[in-house]
C-alpha cells in the first residue's frame, strides 16, 4: 500500500511517500518545505495569518504530490507550534476544507514515541539507545530498545524558538549567545541528569538540525538520504562547525555547503542545543538517522489498520 505521511513542524512541513509492504517501509521519498508555522507563536500565542496561508499552500502542494504518487492513505500530524497555539482549530478546519486532510495534533510524548518507532525501522540495534529530536519548537528525548520505551520527555527548547527568543543580531552577538546557552542548560538540566544515570549504548539524532549538521560536516553539494543515514558526527566536529557558524553572517550561512538557505537563520541555535546535550552527557559522538517520526507514523497507522 502506498501511503503519504505529513509532519507539520514548527519550522518546516515534511512529506514522506512510501510503500508499506509486509510490515516494512520501502521506496521512501521525502519532500520538505520551510513553512515556519511557529513564527511568533512562542511570543504571541497565535499562528499569524501569513503563516496560516503559507502552510495551507504547502499542504495543498503535498496533497497534490500524494495524488500523483497514487497514495491510498494520507496521514498528517501537527507538533510543537500547533500544540502551543490558541488558534490551532482555525488552521485545522481550513486545512480540512482546502485539502480534505485531517490533521491530528500529537502530544510531546506521542511525538517522541513516533520518532523512536521510526528510528528502529532504520536500525539493527538491540541495546538501549537515546534518540534526540531537535525540532523548531521543542526537543524530544527518548530512551528505549526493541522491547519498548523506558523514558520520553519533550522540552520547549527548539532551533526556531531559541533563535526568536535570543539571537536578534547578525552576525550573532556573544552576549545573546551566552544568554541562550544558559537558558538551554537550565531548561534541560534535570532531564539530562536523569539520562546520564541511564545505561545507554549510544545516541541517535533525528530532525532537521542534525541532518543539516551532517550535510555541513560532509560538505554535501546535494542532500543525499543515503549519505546522511547512519553517518556519525563527533563532538569535536560539532564544536568546529558551531564556532564557524557563530562568526558567519546570515548571508555566509545561506551559501554554506550542505545547508538549506531557509534553515540558515536557525541552524546555530539548533547546533548549540545539540552541543550542550552532548557536553552534559559527556558523549563524544552521535549517529544520524534519516528515519524519524514520519516513518513512525506510517508504521503505527498501518499496524492499527491491519
């Protein structure tokens, strides 16, 4: 069966089109559009009109792609920004009217579960792993193995949220950067202390920040799912990339190999979140997964149907 899965995230909207055959996901195709539904939500509490229009347009495009690809089912989920916005129902109703797609707003824990489920689809690991999903509005932490999840936590620290809250100048101002670092550290402190006490074999990263970081690290001219999936990033490489991002102007970042220009303004905050997590956990490397909550959504929905 051909299925379309859509994730309406704080920073971007993503579509996965894939075949679900005998419990396996095959022939994956991913599409991404930087739609910024979360722009201003942290401050105002509402999705603004421009963001609603942008996202409805992107959803219509994704709906057309699903039809062209012959999808028999389309599933859509909304995450951090939609969870937090007071006018989410206005967007959900309009999306249904314009595209016929039902959007389900999922909790931070459900988002964690789907991310973990997706990661397991692309891994052969049996031991405990920590999955870190740095999104635009929040970061998810999930510990578990093939038997299930033992810990899941969503924290309101994300690449777009931190950029909007702290990083106002170009190039980045040292004081603003330090204020952001303190905020990240204080917000994640308890969660990271708990995680450190758990027996984890290694870290796996999912989401746009970490896949972009891998692409920058590999200096990829063209994004390649194959080259990103299961790639490793060392802590020292993260430090090098972060140092250069801090000193670059926004225009420099837009020209950086491996980075989508539309992500250039929020990448520094995203990389800093990861850097702080790895520093506190005393981890020297992280594995990047191209399988994430979209694969998880297809698995969950398809298993529920069968």
